C-alpha cells in the first residue's frame, strides 16, 4: 500500500534500535499505523527476527565469545556427575522380576500398590517384570469386577 511506503524506513530503524531519525512524533505516527496495519506489523516482526539473528550470529562468531563458551562447557562437563554404568533392558527386567518374586515368596498374595512399595520399583520396570512373571507362569493376577489386576500371587 502507498500509505505503508512512508513507514518502511521507520520500521527498519525501529527494528534495529536505530532511532536517531525516529523522533517522538514519528514514533507515535508509526505506532498508530502499526495498530491499524497487520502487514506492517508482520514486516516489523520479520525485520526484528532477522536483525536479532544477524546480531546473534555476529556475536557468537567473536573469538572471545567462543573462548567463554568453550570454558563454560568444559566446566559443566567436569562437574557433571558420572554416568551410571548402563545395563541392558533384559537385565533390568530380570532384576525387577527377582525383587517381585522375593516379596511374593515372603508375603504371598499382595496388592499391587503394596508390591510396588515393597520392591521400591517405579512404573518401569515394575509392569514389564510383572508381565514377564505372569506370561511365564511365575505369578498370577487377581482381578476386580472391571477385570483390572488388583492383587498378585506367586505360582
């Protein structure tokens, strides 16, 4: 639009923070126009995004910035807790199943919430281990009227 043309440079100046030529009166006119014109608002957001990206790119390429970032990364890596030795899923589920069988052997039929508490297991690997035990006839579920498992018994 013809009306928008007169605000083009003002939009760029405002987006870049270069307000030397953007007097208070021109700013008020620009803001009034932006309230009414979606196209210019979109352009302003685009200019601001491009400018922010350019500034960030220029800043991150400076050697001082790179040095500070490398030092920070090194500091984080040296203070990070050591990663625990990884175990495979089968070992994890086997261990959980062993804990469940021990509790069932000691207590017999046990409500599922109590079983989780006594074993100290969370959702994973508790339910995977329970499924394995039931599928391999090592445990059996007692179900409620809605067919949901509520107790577990050893076999």
